[in-house]
């Protein structure tokens, strides 16, 4: 299938590694020009070099930290300088520290709300006028399957990510007639450094080997294994595509069937 995004300009947040990097690679392989964004210059540069070596879509990068006050302005300037505009925005942020509800101090709530919710919304608003003017755009926001079923010991994530669900759905209804879609893509257990972090935290709490924790968790997934960033990236690329123009306001799970909810 031709996804119709050759030459489209895409910004992918938190794409120095993990899910964000996988999405960037998937979009570039469909011919999109991708701007990677993150806090590791070395990894971003290496990722772009590998993408450009495939000679399908062009890759560039910008150092930017969601926790910094100038994040939105720095990214806007980079997009204007390198691409001259934007067609596809992939909102992806790192997950907060594991913990229970009683661990959620006001300082933690404020810090993570700013990075995971407020700046995502502000950045999207910065690029919407251009998408509206060209009457084409894709806003894809990566969250967590915890918005359907709260995940034990991830109280901060379970609290903050659902805020983006209401926002994304509202946005979808507001911009649909401008040729812009807004969807959310929800990962289950995708094998990344974040998965290692969560499995390691569970092993530490229980005093058991991480291998045992991982085996148990994979056994609970109907497919019987963790997903790969390539599988996740392929779903993301489709949702950013021309053929997906009638998909908007949706929550799409990519979790191997793990969520029990309908």
C-alpha cells in the first residue's frame, strides 16, 4: 500500500530511542522527511545517519528538552529552518517515574504535567495554523494502554495521560473539516528501555529475578510476547498516512491483545 506521505514533513518527539525512534524510521521508509527530537545529540545524530543511509526519506534532528521553558519555541524554529513547515506531528513523551498515588507530590505532578500534557498541547497549537492553511495534517499522540486500564505502580502515568485523551478527541472534532486528523496510539508492552525499567522496578519490589517478571508478563499477553518498535512504528505510519484520512478521534491500541477491556 502506498501511504501517500512521500515528501511530507514530520516531527517526532522523543525520538532518540525506543518507540519514537521506531516511528521516525517507519515514516522515513515511506518517504517522509523526518525531524527527530530529543536530549541525546549523539543518538539523534546516529539515528539520522542510519535513516539517511537508506535513501528513502531525509532525516535531520534538533536537541530539545520538554522540561525546558524554551522547548516549544526551539522546536518551532528548528522546523521552520529545516523544513519550512510541518505536515505530521507525532507527540511522544517519556513516561514518569513508577510509584503509587501516595508518591505523587505536588512538585512531581506539576513537573510531569508540564512535560507530558501542557507542552504537548502548546506545541500542537503552534503547528495547527499551518496545517489548517494547507488543509492537510496529522496529529498522532502516543500515550499508554493505562488510559483504558490503569497499570499498577504507574499512578502518575495513569493520572496524567488520560488528560490527553479528552484533548485529542476534542481537537479531532474541531479540525476534521480542515483535512486534519487527531488520533492516539496506545502501546502495551513494546520492548524498549522503558520496558526494561518497569520490569526492573517490579523485580526490585518483589525481590525476584527480572527474567521471571518478564516471563510472567509475556505469558499474560495473548500473543505471548512483547511487541517490537518496528510493529508499533508500522501502525503509527499508517495513522499518519493519506489512506487513514477517515480515521480521527480514535484510540488505537497496539498491545498484542493484552487489554481486557473492549
